[in-house]
C-alpha cells in the first residue's frame, strides 16, 4: 500500500497495485472496498483518490500522468478554491 496525503487539499491518494484486486480483474477485494468506504465516511479528510495500477500503467508520458492526476484531483482543487474565496 502506498499513500500520499496532500495537506493543501486534505486528500489522501492511494496507489492501488495488483494485490488490491481479484486476480485477472479490476474488482477490488472486500478489505480494500471496506477501507475505502471508511475513509470516504471519515470527516477528517476531503476525500480519497484511488490510482489503480491498470489505469496508471496506461500513462506513458509525464504529460499524460499529469493530465490524469489533474483530472482525479480537480474536484478537490475546485473545492479548495471555493473555500479560500
């Protein structure tokens, strides 16, 4: 498990490798579903952004990785902008 906490957005990013999924599928294992649900329900964080390995592996260039992450984080960036307006 790899986590990154972005304090400026109050968001947790989780990098989900193959062990988070049933073999040969893109379906999360129950313990990973539960963990995500607990974090989503938590009032401590604005959210959880999950980066599944099978999506990340498609990002060949640094630019595509940046675009992918920006898309995943955009709701939290917009919410932070509104809080600081």
